[in-house]
C-alpha cells in the first residue's frame, strides 16, 4: 500500500506488526485516546482562550447526568464553583454530580441547586456549612460520598470516580493552558488536589483571573491536560484560604495537652535526626509543633520533612533549618503560599502522591509522627471527624485516615470534654478513621494508649505521664458531664463514608435533631 506521500509500505511488517500509514502532519494528532474516550485536542498555534464560562461549557458538551469536579485550594474564598454552577443552572442542565475535593460555607448556593435537582450527587473529602447541613437533612437526591484526600485520587485513577469535566481555579494560566498557583492576585500556592482531576478528566477548563502570555512560569499543571482557558475578573479571595485556627493556642488546657503529647513523642524515641512530622492547623496541634521545635533546637535535631496542608508555623521551622524539606498538598495561610513560591525545598505534591494507598509510594507512608484531632473517639479508638454531636455533617476525613494509617505514631489531641459533652463514647456517631490506625489519645486529664501498642505502653511506664485505659478516661469524663443521651437518627442514609481504599467504613443517617 502507499501512504499519503506515495511511499510504498507493506501492510504488515514482520517483527513490527500491522502498519498504520502516514496520512498528513495533523491527520491523526487531533485525536488522543484517554481512558478509552476520544478527546479532541488542539493543534499547535491554536489559542485555547474562550470568551466566557458559558462558551466553555458548550464547547465541552456538558449535559444532563455528567460529573464535574472542583478543587478547594482557595477554601472559603473560592468563587469558581458558584460561578460555574450559576451558568449550568441558567442553561437548564440538570442531574449534575459534583466531585469537589472539599465544600465550604461559601458554596451555599448549592443548596438551592440540590432542591431543584440541578445537583443530584456530591463527592467530597470534607464539607462544612449550609451544604453539609442540607445533605444531613436529606435534601440531596443521592447519598453524598465522603472520601479521604488519598482515596479521592485513587478512585479517579482507577475509574471508580469518572470526571466528565474538571474546572480548575487557576491563579495563573497562559493562553495554551499551563497553570500555576504561585503568581497572580489569587495565588494560593500548591495545587495538589487539582492535579489528578486535570490528568484524568475527559475535558479540562482552566478558569483564571491572571491570563499571561505563553509560556507561564513556573508550570504546575501542564498544557497537555487543559482543553480551554477562560479569563474572569476574580476566581476568589485568597484571604479565605485561612479558615479555622492557624495559630498556636494560648489556652492553658490546650498547652497542657500539647506538652503531654510531645512527651509521648519523646518517649517513643522518634525525635531524632530524620524525623518526619505532620500536624493540622488547630491551635493545640500547632502547640505540639511548638514544643517539638524547642526540643529539636535544644538537641540539634534536623528532620527530613514536614508535610500536609502547610501553615506558616511549619514554614518557620523549615526556615530555621529544623526540616530539610516540606511536602505541600495545599497552603493553609499566605505565609505558606509565599514560602512555596520562594523556597525550592518547599515542594508540591499531588493528592495521589500524598495519600493514595494504591500507588507505588504515598508520602504518608514515610511519616513518623502525625498529630490529629477528634470530634469523638470510642473505647475501640475509632475516631469521628465527620459528624457533630447532633449527627449533622460538619467535616470529613480529609487526610485524617490517610495519615493515621501511614504514620508510625498517630496521636489524637483533644479536650476530654467539649461543649459539656464527653469526647469518649461507647460508640462514635460516625466512624471516620478506624481504631487500629490510632495509637494514642492525649487529653488534659490523662493519656490512653491503644492496647495494640504494647511497645509504647512499656516505654511510657518509665515516664510520669498520667497513662490510663481509655475506659478509665471515659469514666473521668462522664463524672464531669454525666452520660449523654443517644442522638436521634432516622434510617435514611444521606451520606456514605468511604475509607481510603474505597471500602465503606460507615454511613451517615438523616439527623432528627
């Protein structure tokens, strides 16, 4: 046979196989196979910039029943999800499933879209505010699916969660679709939750308020994944990145808990050169980091890395030479955003690299110490950070389950009593993280060690720490508060709680409170 140039070529070549003849420079490069779905790409020289979100939605063929995704690096300052959904609603598109890495109070417009069945399904690793409350009341047509930060990319990569269109809030994008989070008025730092969406979605639309000439620099998400770019006035308010506490507590109770938790870490023998560490952004958790910092400086210890959602306090430890590197999946404050921009060893990691249990190496597996919080913990050390004491959704695993499973020492730090309710229950309202992954509970009244950790129990015998069984701690709490009445829940399931491997660890039932 002859190709388009008139060259004589065999139909089959031994040792090579069946021949596909050349048909022209761009005859075949405009179609790319992506997870068995044909996706139209853009030939060199084409401009991917469209005039508005509506045009982009029309170009990608968004229709009823599709799944769209968003990331939460702007947290409670994000405008993109609301902007996109407003256009979708106006176009009369319905039965949409939203796969958002997290949902915040700013996303309240979703409540109306749920009532109108414009949105019928939601996947999220964390949710708080009006949307979470509406789901708890049964307003979403299908049960919401609560995932972990590592479980979400696992599901996307293996096809359990298929994304038709990913909308990426891009602090900076160029005309060919290269994206970064370090430049522009809406700079939010690392874009770890958006990377998987961009790579695996059928179509990807970058929405930016800082459109720059090609090429953008640096590049965090490549042009090879992005179909179209839309410029808008603003993708969000970076001040909304800071949600919740990001300062060391000054509360004497919290400081006491932090000091005891640090003594547990010291007794474990893990505070040594090469230590790796992660903590949340809560005041007591950061107080543990402050105590650890003092010990590391006193003993001249240099850790290997700090990880997770990064705060300015972790940046300070890095810049003082206490850690050689930072692995960052998202920035929790603007100091972390600036550090990510200027410090070469403050490195981005995708959510898959962070916590996916099915890839070839998640960062959580190299963690020595993880400091975690809890809404409730039961006598089997199961932890709830998904629902409140009334059974209403007010959070979610995020990285809780991932880091608890991967770290050598997972410590829960919490007041023994919160809002006049004991933290320790016979049975938590919702299991977020299984007890087998939790090593120690530290409260101001005492410390309980998981019976599985006989090694740690032996080490703590040589300290003056108030170690007791978790049942004894529960009794102490109930003497202070009395035993609370069981909350009232219906049989209706409003959310499914997935463990990081995709198995169902619990369900959330409709609250009757």
